[in-house]
C-alpha cells in the first residue's frame, strides 16, 4: 500500500482492508514506517521504532493488523524501553507487559514504536531535554501540546490513525485540540493501570487515545476496557459496545456551556468564536444549550494547591524509585528545572497535607457530579487559546517552584483538570479552526461518571454534521497541505 493511500484511512478502515485480503498487515507496517521516515524529521513525534513480525488474524477484531504507537509512559511493553521522557530513566526497559499492553496485543494492533512525552508527563507541551521538542504539524513553530504531544503530532501527520496516550490533567485532550484530533479521557477505573499500579497520580491519570475518527477511539476503548485481577475499583461496563454508540442518535441533550474558565483565565477571541459556533451547531441539531454556572467545590487557590500536592508527592516517589534503580543523582543532570522544582516541593508535603488534598479531590468530584443532575453534558473550550509557540513555557520552567509550575500549567489549561479530579469522562472534538491562522480549535465535552456512551453518541452526531477529517494536515513537503 502506498503511503498516499494509507493516510486516507482510519484504523477501522485499514483493519477492514486486511480482513478483506486487499492488503496485509505487513504492508500496513511498511507504509507506517515510510510515513514515519518522511514526516518525523520535521515533527519529532516518534522517539523510537522497532521491527515487528506480528501478523494478527485478519478480521479477528475491528483493529486487527493496524499499526500502533504507544506513549513513552503509561504502557509497558516487555523488552522495550519506557523512559518517561527523562534522562533519569534513560535506558529503562520494561520487564513485562502491563495489563493495558496485553489488551492492545489482544486487539490485534501492531505496536512498532513509542511517541514523545514531556518529562514525566509533567507539562502541557512536549519539549523534553531527552528527545527535543515535538512540533505541531499545522505550524512547525508551535507546540503539539502535552504530555501526549508525540501521539497527537504522529496521528495528525498521518503516521498512524490512532495512538495511545495518557491524561492526568488534559494530556490527551490538549494535544487533540492542538492537532485537530478526537481525544477521549475515559472514566477513572475504565481501563486497568495494573499490574504494577492500582492507580496513577492518586487516581488523576488514566490511559486513553487520540484518533482522526470517533469510531477508532470507540473501537480501541471496547478492546481495552474492563477490570483486571486486583484492581481497587472499576467502572460499570456499558450495555453495548462503544462502536455501536457512535452510530446511535444521542437524543435531545441538555448541554451547559462554560465559556470562561475557573480561576479567571479569559478565553481568547478565536476560541470564544469557536465556542459560539459549536453552541449554534448543537442547537441546530436539536439540543438544549444554555450558559451554566458550575462550582468546583473549592476556590481556585486551594484547588491548585491540592493538585500540586497530589502531583508532586507522586512525582517525588517516582523519582526516588528511579534514582535508586539506576544509581543516578536527582539534580539538574537528570531532571529538567520544572520537574526538579516539583520534586523538591513534593518532598516537603506532609502526610496530613496529602490527606487534605484528597479531601479537596472529593469535594471537587461531588460538586461536578451535582452539575450532571442538571445537564447531560458540559461544554467548554478544551484550552482557552490557540496552540502555544514552542518555548512559551521555558522561562516559567526555569524560575518557578513546584507550586508555581502547577499554577502556570493550570492557567494555560484551566478547563481540563477538574474532570481528572472528578474522574468523569471528557473528550476534545475538533469542530472548527481559526479563520486567520488555520489552526485547529478543540471543544471539550464532559459527561457524568461512566457515561462515555453518551459522549460517543454525541461525538458521532457531530462528526456527521461537521466532518473534520478533511482538514487534518500532512507535512510531507514541510508545509501544511491536506491529505
């Protein structure tokens, strides 16, 4: 299969070609590797590839035979490196597959490489010292987002139609918004974090994906969802596959709109215009749309403080474990300034402070849950501004302490993190683009705990009403041209 043909299919479409005998999985892998070789020198999204002789049974699953990439954190693959985007973990090799990786294999996806992440997944831009900056395929001088920026850039540029990522504060939804993709953060407990972890970042982080079509993300979640032995909690399984939900009408939904973020960060004009366009589209589809007031259950300062304490204590434990395992120092030779500052901050958080932070998490969860008694869906911008220029956070990273860094990251992405704290599903949908720059703008939709089905139904309707796949760019010649 020629690359020019390969990039026009989504994952489900490629799997159908394999099932029908029109192409082999090996031919798809060759196309994916060629696509990597062509675009990766420009976007720096894929940090490593490896040969594979996997030949899944054609048609055995809706994704069998499709090339796949895993993020450099959150999916351990036996015998392959997982370096967390950090010099501290350089050379780290996974001893065994994580439960998620086992299910990826069972889904028939052929994993041939890993994508870039910000160090320890600790930023909304992907510019680690270890790998260098990942560039946005829409504008090579702008960020691809983070921390799953490598996944976002690789999918947008046509390397793969679907890629793994993780989301602890918007790390899937921000790259989806920046790169013009569909990105879903599942419900807490939907996908197992085992066997090495019961939860990540005190339950704030979950695995998920970015894709060019809604059905691809639905198909992957169908394959990887469900509990594993020893999981401390899990979300109730849906009544039917998510791939079926994509084609079902969502009904008339009550949608509450939050045009401005908690914390005071103002939504910029291009994003506000995109939000108004989205509200109009929803109304034209028969939904009830109105501006909403949704409380966090905490003021912004105590909310940021609680998140900083949760993030940095978890980071400190991870860093100490890696330093001991590799015999490396914890200093500027192994960690970037923001990560090092957050590590030191986390060391100073006491056990009672950590418990108090978990209490804030509970208050936020309860407060947001009550909003879903009034609304079926909450709509916000995914981020309040267009994709940031590369280096926009560099000065802050050099000068701030751990709390200041978290405050800066949340200021840049104030809409996404509350749904991580609440554990509810949320998706970013690329419904429009900025008229002046052509840069994509994502809209975030959130639903109540366990209600991914509702999101997939709405996303399927929106995709039909306002198709976005034709706008996805490629960078074959170093410029923005459509597939």
